[in-house]
C-alpha cells in the first residue's frame, strides 16, 4: 500500500510541477519569448551546419568495413576463377584386378575363396605375363 501512496504522491508532485512551469512560461513577456525563440532557431541552424562535416567522420568506420568486405569478395572471386584444375591422374592399370576381388569377396564362402586365390598366385602371374603386362613381383 505504501507503493500506491508513493505513486500517488509522485503524480501529485508531477502535476504541481507542471502547473508551476506553465505559470512561469505564461508570465514571460513577449520580448523575452521572442529572444528565446530566435536563440532556439539559431542553435538549430548551427547544429544543422555542423552536422555534415561531423557525419562524414562518424560514418568512416562503416565505410572502411564496407570497403574491407568488398575487397575480400574480389579476392575470393579472383582466387576461385583463377584456381588451377586439380587432376588426380589416370586410374591404375590394374583396376580390373579389383573387380575380380570384389566378385570373389561377395560370395558366401569368402574365406574359402581367399584361400583359393592364395593357392593360385603363380597362375595369376603367368596369366598377367601372357596378356602383355609386366611380370608380377
């Protein structure tokens, strides 16, 4: 309840202050009002005249960051366009051997098939030699 009282007292204080301020404004003679109005207009014009020179200086961080972003984009684009093509070379000549191993490994008895391949290594070396390839090491 004390908060409500303090809020009510504050409202009464604000209303009383506003009334006193309005009374003081109304009691000012026309000559003083005119001088205050001219001073206010002169201050506004001075603030507007000083603003463009200061505004350019205040925008400087924004301009430099925008220039940095533009430079980074140009650099990235030039690196992307002028990047050399990557060649991994020709596929190995013995790629067909891998196909044979895939066939053997895909069967159900893969352990037996691997043993069979190991038993016939001499035959595979002879077949490669007669097919025109170099002898197996």
